């Protein structure tokens, strides 16, 4: 539900900014401001969830997102749009908390499938969100933002009453003792350094950065590109995002969960990296709707198989007591990529024309492909033994018993 709200707003943002006379670079700044806020807050939310539990942090993030979409609904300038996106990024920085929740309740060998469910939630958000936004935008400019705010508010209420805590008080205390015992009780920055000194973890972070930046480079310009090349408007762009979200949700919610236990995360990343790069390149070369749909299909397949597998590899390379903080680092790197990607896409749009952002994105993905097949850092992580884990109850404890 939270990501449906995100999906409602994202495809419309370039159109709204264009009405205020924004350049491609300014639209890129609007898009990456969300990720810049995530970059700063994700490690903090992750660490707080390690100490105080996943549930309260998730609820706070949902409420913050609801407020941000109200600001978006009534934004009357580029600065107001920018404020709304920064606020949304603060609220949406709790994605690593959701990832840590999955890590809490799944054994390491099933973690890729669990992370795929979060990816499937993104896919579902991009199925229903853009379609809803495309239908509501012609009714009233503020309608999409208010719909997104309402969904986040309802989601927060549902979380208050129905979401159990995945990390019991006793487990939080045990992990706090482990954190304080590690190297004489490291500070937050020392913990980050401890994780980053793992060369395998660091190499997977670089791969995540390359693929995420490549994918994000299309976000500020794709709606304007599709409208200018094919004349399909806000509603048509919404349906294109919905199509891509459908393929991505099928990949992450179904295919990844089936293939990950059989071929491993390494095999999934290698299998999906090539269609990822090819899809981005073909988007920029598309001259017809069928060709564009084929390109989006390849990109969604590539994204749906690559990103959750990389998150799973990061989780497996992290100590149990640092799961929230480690995945927060991963989310910050992804946020950095979602800063660099849209900025690159916007600048290329202004300087070299509508096709150039997609060519640049495909080149970034190609670098990741080459590194993956030549250096194969994902293979090093995939070859690691599953880390020891503490016994877990079959399902999270009820909130009332915490």
C-alpha cells in the first residue's frame, strides 16, 4: 500500500515540474531529492530498528509519507514539490527496516525469496500506483497526491493494529550485548567501518550502485520521452509504468523465489544482468509502442532478478546483530545511486537529447555486467556458507506480548 502511493506520484512528477517550466536537470534534482533524504536517514532508521524494534520505525515512516503527499497535492511551485519529495524520502527511508524484518523471520537460504517479496511490493506499487495516478490526474491536480496520502495513512493504521514485532525485546537486548562486545563497543561510524572492511560486502555495494543508478537514470525523463516520442500523455505513461511493474512483480514475487534456491543469487544476477542493460538501450531506440513495450519487458525482467538478489547477498554477508545497520548502508548506497542516476539522466536530456539518458544508463549497466562476469564478486558472496543464526520462533511474536 505504501508503494502504491509512491507509484501514484513518481510518473506524474516530471509532468507537474514541466508545467512550472523546469528543465531536465531541475526535474532530475526533484527526483533525486527523495533519494538524498533516504541516503541520510536510512542508516539511522536501520540502527534505531535494531535497538527499538522494526514495528515502530515502520509506522513512523508511513505517517511521514502521508504528510509528504499532502504537501505534494497542494504544491504550487518547484520549491514546494522539492519539499514534498524530501519529506517523502525521510518517510521512505525505512525500506531497510522492512528488509531487516524479512531477515528476522527467514533463514539465510530462503532470504532471496523473502527480499523478492519486498521487490514484488515495489512491482505491485508500479502496477496500481501509476494506473491510479493516470486516472486521477485529469480529474484534479491534487487528487493523485491526496490518494497517495490516504493510502499511507490507512497503511499506518493497519500496521498499528495488525503488524507484529519481528524482533523481540530479549533478542534486541542480546544483539545490543553483541554490538557492545564487538571491538570494545564500536560507535555507529565504527560499525559502518566494520561492515565496509568486508571486501565482499563492499564489492556487492558497488554492483548495487551501478545497476540502481542505471535504472534510476530513466525516472526523470521517461514520462516526457514517451509522451514526446509516442504522444501518449499522463494516462498512457501510467499504463506503461503499470506494465513494467507487472513484469517486475512476477519476477520478484514468483520467479526469484523459485529460481534462487536452485541456481543461487549469483546465478540470478548473471542471468538477469544482460536483459537489464539491453532493455535500457532499446528504450532510447524505440520508435513504436510494441518496441517500447519489448524494451520495458527486458528492463523489468533484469531489474526484477538483479536487485533483490544483490540485497540478499548483502544480508548474507552481514552479521546478525548488524542486520538493520548493514542493510541501511546498502539502502544508502542505493539512495546515492538514485541521486547520481536521475541527475545524469536530466543533464544528458538537456545536453544531448531525449535518447541520450537511456544510452548512458545502459552503459552504466554494461559496466556492472562486465565486472560481474570478469571479477565475479557476486560469486564470492554466493559461495559463502550461511551465517549462523539464532533460533527463531516460527512467526513473529504478537505486539501485545512484547
